[in-house]
């Protein structure tokens, strides 16, 4: 191995790729709809990459020192890897061309499915709100270097005068994130294919070297996570093997292994023992490791600027952390802790944030500037960056003392809470009181809250927001929509009705807009998956509720029907998970404040005659920390905040919750501890597996088995729904079972929704009638 080229003194692990004005999203969606062709999308993408390179140089990264990561993706970096290594599931074999490659349309088909062929599964990327596509690997998977987009992008940059650093998902993480293919035998572990995958990585890395890359970055966040079903020993052996093989390649580029989202722990000595030239440490989530043999010879890439949050933060503290890494190696680089994929582009694109709030923030571009500052400081000494450090410190001091950041009455209320505030009466008593109050049939039917959001609703909301629609007119339009949704639910025969959530743009932002302590951005988009972006609100201060939020809508809805209407709120954990949250106090304290605001809202709903309130916590699983040692604390505050929000109601008031988006295995105990009267859960795709798991743990509260999979436009047949309901009833007593769709209906169209709900009710009647007949038969026997 020749002497490796120096690693740049400052870098970032990755940069947002969707574009400052979501240009990539728009181009990709136009391609999907047939409005533009592949050449046009590719040229938008090339322009974006070019603009990104120029921008990063302006912000202080080097043009020709490998400091700019080549981290573009049309959809997802894991999908890119699937295509690069040729791991195409057999159901998509027809997408592969004669030369073994897949074109752009085929690439998107893997992500989006086609006809009978379901897309690759999607799941969340570590503890972020980004979702990746899950590779399907089996004994039959043939790995080959089938995609060279990363090489072409490197060459594109080179032609424009840049020496960039290609970024790949590392081979160990790639296999850890994979699931066994449909063809694989039971018990098959994708990681067992490592030896077959490595030659393809070797070939790709060599191609990059031939193209002129000095450095290649391999992202291995899989090494920091414990929540993966592979014994740790196997993971560590895989690291040794993978970086042994790649390290021994002749004529290779220097290798930088990044490990964002936490500390490497026992994987660090293993990596240090290989010949990789640089190792990335997440020093925001993780802490400074102990010295281990081999580490002093590496470049250590100190992830001290938080890539996962939007605060300008304590820059001097970050500088000190970077300097402390010098105890481990003479060669230290400043970096972000993770890719900047998780933050919006630029605070300067915000024109309506309060000026002081804006000065507390750092989006991607500001964070690149912070990296450049600290890198300069490491080289030239702290005095050389005294002014920016002082500016950041002044902003932080101002932030901590700013009005609204600490609100005395909110804090006093939170400090005075006692156990009783988190506890409802015995479930048996509640059940009796609720049955008397609600008079529901057996197997009660309901929905999760939202109904399809039509173009008319979106238009009315947008016009109202722009000030072009008077508040009264807006209210009348929404009420008319609610009236239609109520009539529809009565016609279908549902037992517990909802208002349909037409007034909500987003289940978190809606509450953020109505609570004190939050701010909303104009252009603060971040990629959630593929072309889908979200615009998280900023939770910057103590949270309180200036006025009731949902009460008028719910009361109006209840006035239209004799059936019970469910009030609909988003829970504290989900509000935190899908916002950018203040970093100056524990999440648990922030969650309590949100919970108290919701508690007041629930009290007002109850006082106004609403008998059922649902508090959605779809993100409960999502925020679960990656390391097991942190689980107990998280579950304590997350479950506690839900209980605090909901425990103030009378026994006769029924509390529902709704969970979705993830495997629940690890949080089943927590679901029980929420102590909701009814928990509806995403279960259709897993064919009721989670419902059985919950029941197996001795859960005796209501369970809403999601039998209609709303993530697909397919209309499930009555037979199919009956079978799913019967499956649920095999493991759960009828008394506990509720019937509902998997999740809210807002992303669906009306036609399929109405048909599906009709079928859901028909299936319920089939099962109810059969059960009643069985009961009569057993009585007359
Ligand atoms: N009540 C919300 C809705 O129906 C729940 C959405 C969710 O779980 N993500 O839209
Ligand atoms: Zn849901």
C-alpha cells in the first residue's frame, strides 16, 4: 500500500440531495407521471450535483482534497447499493437488461412496485426519520458489479475540476440491513453471504481507484446498533473479514469507514486492527473511546457537529471534543456526526422565522461552515477562530435566556406532578363504565382518523393559509367536508365515528402550529423516503396550549350524529419524533410539557361531551434508542408522557391509541404500559402477528386489529378480511377485539376507501353473525 493521501482536515459525511427547492423530488415525480423522460431527470440531477459541489466549496470545503462527499441518490442509498451489487430480487428479474444492469425506470420500479410485484419493503434508517429500502438476500442471490453510477458521478465531478470522495453503504451494514429473500430457507442469515459480496465491493472500489479517487467512504452505521437480529460476535467477525479483504486490495484508494448514529464500542478495536486509513466517530451520540491498538495510526474523523439536529449549538464544546481526539491520534479531521441528509438546506432560505430564533439555528449549509471553522481552528489554533466561537457562544447564551425558552408556570406545573397524575383507575372499572356509556356492539368498528384528503380540501387549506379565504368560509368548507365524512361513515355502518382530519396538513405540524414553543419553517424540507419530504416543526421553547385546538371540530362532528365520535390527537412522543426538538434539556422533560398541553385538550374534549379520545403514537417504536442500555430510560419517559396526557379523564371516557410503521416486538411491554383502553395497530401485512404477540403477553385491554392494509390502493375482499379477523379472534377473546383499517386513510382515494370500508363492515357482520349463531347453538344444545 502506497502512503495514503492526506485526509482533508474538515468534511461532512453527506449532504441533502433533494435540492433547496425540492428540485429532485419534482423531477423524479414528473418522470414517474410520464411528463419528462430519463434524460431530463438526469440533467436535473447533474445540475443539482454541480450546484452542491460549488456550494460546498463556497462554504469552506476543498475543491480537490476529497472533502466533498459524493453522496447523491435518486431515491435511496441502500437501493443504490442493491443495484450496484446486482442484488435484484427474482420477482424483478425482468428489469435487468442483457448487460446485467438496470435502467433508471427499473431502479424506481424496485422502490415502487409494479402490478403484482410488491416493492422492496421500506423501513427506518437507524433512529432517524429517514426510510431505506430493504435488500432481499438469499442463497440464490448472485452478486456482480451491475451498477457504476457512483463511478460516473465521480468522473463527472472530476471533469468539472473536483476531486470528490465517493460514499458507499459498507458491506457489513448492507447485509445487516437485509432481510432473507422469499426463496431463502428458514433461519437463513444474509450476513452469511459476505464472502460472496466482498469481491463486488472490491471491484467497485478498484474501479473508483482507477477513476482517480484518493479516498472512498464506507458507511457502517450497522456497527453502532444493537437492535439487529445478528449476534454481535458475527458482526464483529464480518467487520474483520470485510476490511481485511478490502484492505489487502492492491492499488486501492484509501478507505474511510464512517460509523454514524452512535459509538462503535467493541467494533472499534476490530476496525483499528484492519488496514483502513480513517475511522469516523460519532461524538455527538457517542463518547470519546479509549485508546486501542492500531488506532493511533489512523486518521480519526471526529463527528462533532450534529448532523441530526438543527441547532447551532455549543461550537466551542464541539471544538474541545475534536481536540480531545488528538489524545488518540495525531491525525484528526473535523466532521459532522452523521450525513446532513436529516437537516434542511439553509437557514437563510427562511424569511419568516423570528430573527433571534434564526440565529440559534444551523441547517446543512451552516453546519458545513461550522466544520470549516473548526477544521481551521484545529490547524491554526483556537485563537484563530476566537471570533466565530464567541459569536456562537453569544447566540447560545441569548437562546437560553430568551423569553419563552423557559416558562415559569409550565415548569412549576411539571415539577409538581405526582404518580397519581400518571395513573388511571383499575381497567375493570373503566371497562364497566365505558360499556355503559358507549353501548357498542361486539367487534366494534372504527377508523384511525383521517379520511382521504381531496384536492378541494388541500386547496381550501392553502387559500386560508395565504389569507385568500376568510376564516368563516374556511370553517364552513371544512364543516361541509366533515358532514360528508360523517354521512359516509353512517352509511357504511361504522360504530365509532371520526371527523376525518380535513383541517390537518400533517398530524404533527397541525399541533405545532397551535401550541406555544414551536416554530414552523417555509423551506425546511428533509427527505423521509424517495421523493417524499417532510417539513418538521422546530420545538424551541417551553410548550403550552394557548387555547383549545380540536374541540370545536369534534363538538361539531358529534352534533351531526348519535354515534360516538372519537376526538383525535397526536401523542407527545410522535410530536417529538417528527419535530426538530430543543437540545438543552432531556427529551423526557420536553415530552412532559407536550403531554400536559394534550392533557388539557383531552379534558376540554371530555367536558364538551366527547366520550372517546384517540392519542396517536405511531412513532413510539421509532424513537427507541439503538443501544439496549438506553431502552429503559426511553420507555420510562415515553410511556410516562402518554400516561400523563391521558390519565386525567373519568373512568367512563375511553382512551384509544394507534401505533404503526414498525416491528413492535421490543416495545410490546411498553404498549401494555400505555394503559390505553383500546390500542389499534398496524397488523394486516404481518397477518396479525403483532396482535398475537401482544395477546401472548397477557394483554386484556381492547385491541384494534388493523385488517385493511391502507399502504396499498388494493381493495381487500370480504373473504380476505374475514380470514384476517378470524385469525385475530383465534388468539384474542372477542370481548377485546375492535375492527379497523391499519392506519389513517388520508393518502388513499375515496373510491378504494369506500369499497374497502364496506368490505370491512361486511366481514365484521359475517363474523358477528357466525359467532352469534354458534352461541345460540351452544345454548340450545
Ligand atoms: N390519526 C392519524 C390519521 O389517521 C394517524 C396517522 C398515523 O398513524 N400515521 O391520519
Ligand atoms: Zn398509523
